[in-house]
C-alpha cells in the first residue's frame, strides 16, 4: 500500500501543514491584538505586558517596590498594570514623578 517514499512524503507534508496552521494561528492572534489591544508588530527588543498584552515601554521602579508589587524580580508589566497592582497592595497610589 504505502512504500517508504510515500511514508516520507506523507510525514513531510503533515509537518508542513502543521507549521502552516501554527503560523496562521499566530498571525490571527497578532491581527486581533493590533486591532483590540492597540499593539504594534512584535519586535525582538519589545516585550508584552503579562496582564493586558500591550507593548511595554521602559519605566524604572525601585527593586524593593517591584518585588512587593509583582512578587519576584523577573516579570513584565506595563506602567498602567503595575500602577493598578500597586494601588491594590499599598494604601497610597504609586506613580512616577516627572523631572
């Protein structure tokens, strides 16, 4: 019925189809994110917030405050989500001050 060549080709095409489906799903989520979360194309040096999924732009928080709010040293939050979490943890509102 199937010889070795048929088996190899079936395997190759199965993997190609699987990869096409994976890329389609990834592209679909990117389009939805850009539309509803107002995000931009994901680039290597840009991270996404773990809470809301929006692109994160750098802001500095002292390490001790970050650990109190986030719970550990590594993680990615946008400024708004960090402030929301800080509001729930502290009795005061934590915000950056302009210089």
